[in-house]
């Protein structure tokens, strides 16, 4: 890693981004109450992992953290802070020295924190004591990657303010449980009758694979084609988080936190909210199967 | 009115048209404890409900037309020089001047959003004036473009790809996160277009 010089002078209250990785965003608990104006909720895709990170460093649950994508992130802190990396497991290095994953780590002012590529899963979370204090937009510090409401994605050289720590780091917390629910539960959706009985049987019995085109907007699946009972486009209707939509291709999409507010294709089911964090960590090519209630 | 449970804590209510959806949404916004109240073309989603069963009961208190009059009025100045103005005149079998007259004579109601922050589907064109979307969407529609598709009118808040037929443009600021509310056209707003 060759450190780059920050765009603005060192501030004791900030950190500088040295390498943003593939996609690193700021996320808090999301933006609520603006869906009718076309604003996605955003927020961490693996919310329990982000919550754990905040607890480990002594932050309130509403503090903003960083969410990485596959390849990690490298930052340099301009003040001493407690840092915890949770979510997708990965190597953590502080000034080149191995540091703990999913534990609070004391980092001195001026140190470089390297969150390496995830060994499994997709998204790691970096919680810093005091939280990431970028200016909130519509009440939230979350980046929404559909409409780009909120702070921009991290870029090399960005200087981000850190908040003032308010709590003490937690010595111990619940271990990060591997969420290995192999079959994800489907709840009924408003368009349940808009795919054929044969399509429901395929959804129940076959295995899909996560597509390369998946992102914070949705987990796109490839596998058995789901036939619709009616190919007409529906009039636009609002969708909930976890909506399982069947577009004309017949390949289902599970909508995640940055999903479009309204859609014109059938929403045949809704993923159980407890299975959403697993969506955040499933890689392209990995299998997905469903439990239909 | 058909009411369907969606997931664990949401209800989707089907009504007959956009006007009823706007009406139910504004009624529900002041009476129902939902995290989000989101109208669609002929539905309203109530999301993040504490008690789905109690909400169902509460919904029986809504009568179509009970909240309609509350929408604010907004006038939007338009330069009618859109790239598809002539094509719309052909579809409507009239002159371009007549397209402008007709468009400016309608009182639209912002029905629902969802395409982009600040974009509103404006309801009000009669069914006979429906226009098909472009067969090949444009890769970039300039911000402020006033456009038609089916019986909807819409204004692009920011540059984006789009398949609607462009009839004019406006300088009105449709989206500003430092304004409250950030959208100029919230659902229920009554809109008139004024030729420049």
C-alpha cells in the first residue's frame, strides 16, 4: 500500500481513505419516511454485523460504519480510536501487524488500518469509536447506491470526520454466529398467484445461483425459469425490503436495501427478514434455495 | 378495496385508480402508524406496521374521496420545445399548438413516485390521449424535461435514461435535499403547466 496524501490538512477528528476497495460506503440505520418521494432506505445489508461492530467499539446503534465489498478498505486514522471489523471474515492489519477480527482493537493516532479481502462472504463492516460523522442527508448518513442520496462512495484521498466517542468498548460480546440457514424462508407476496403452480414447484425444489449482477439493489438469481400466468406489465406498485420479484426473464430478484421504491413486475414472495443478512454475504456463483411456508 | 399482507409487517391495499390511491395515502398518513405510506398507480403500501391486524380494522374507516382536497397547488412554467412534441401532435392528430393548449388545460395530480427522488407520476390526461413509450429509450434525458408516457405526465428531476416522449422543459427545482419536503411534487399535489 502506498499511502497517498489527503486532500485536506490532517484534522485530529478525521481519517483519510487510502484505498476504497471495490465499493466502500458509509451506512447507518438507513433513511426512513421518504419512500413515497422515491428515496430508498439504504442502511447496512448485514445489519446484525454492523450492530455488533458498533457494540464492540462502544457506539450507539445509530452510529455510522463503513461497509466494504469483497476487497476491503484501507484508512489512516488521524486520532487514536477503537476499531472493530465484523461481517465477512477477513484479515485485519494495523500498521502492517495482524489485529483481531470481530474484537475491539485500540489504534493509535496516525496508524493505518487495513481491512483485507473477505475470505468468505461479501461485506465486512468497520466500526470506529465515535462513528463516521459525515453530514446526514434527510436524517441519515447512509449511502444509497440506486439514487445516490447521501454521502458518495469512498474514494482514495477522501477525508471523513469522526464523531466523539460516547461509550466504552465492550470487552466481550456475542460471538459472530455463522448464518448458515441453507434454505431461505419465503413469506407470501402480493403477486403469489402471478406465477404458475409449476413455477412454485421449481422455486420450492430447485437450487438457484447468485448472479454476478447482484449488488446493494438486489440479489439476482439464475436457475430454473419461473413462468408467469400473465405476461402483461402490471401497474407500478410499491415494494418492501426482501421482495422477490419475477421479471420477464423468469429469473427471480431479491430486492435489498437500495431497491427501487416501485416496480411493475410481480412480487411473488417476500424473504423472511431474518434471512436478509445471509443475502448480504452470499457471493456470485454460490447456491440459494428456498423454504416455502 | 382488497387488502393483502406483504411479508411480516406490511399491507398492500388495492383501490380502483390513482386518484383513490392518492386519497387513501393522504388519509393513512395522518391516521396510521406506519414507517412508510407509499402510493402506487392503484395501490397503497403501508410498511413497517406494529400491528397489521389492527391496521386492517382501522382501514375500514376510509371512504374514497375523504382526503382529496388537501393537495397543494403548484404552477410549473414550461418551454414547449421538446424533441417529441411533433410526434405527440401526430398521435393526437392535432397541431403542436393544440398539444400545448391541451397539456396546459389539464389539472394534474401527483399520484406516486419511485422512478427517481423527486419524480412524480402526474395523473390527469384522458385515456384517449395516451401515448406509447419510445421503442428505443434515450440514453440521456436532460433534467427538467417534461414528458408523456401512456396517460402519465412526468418531469425528469435529474439527467437519466428514459423512454418517455419529451414535450418541453422547465427550470423548476423538483428535488432539493435541503428543502422540506425535498420534493416539489409530493403525492397529492395539484399541478398546472403554464406555457412560457
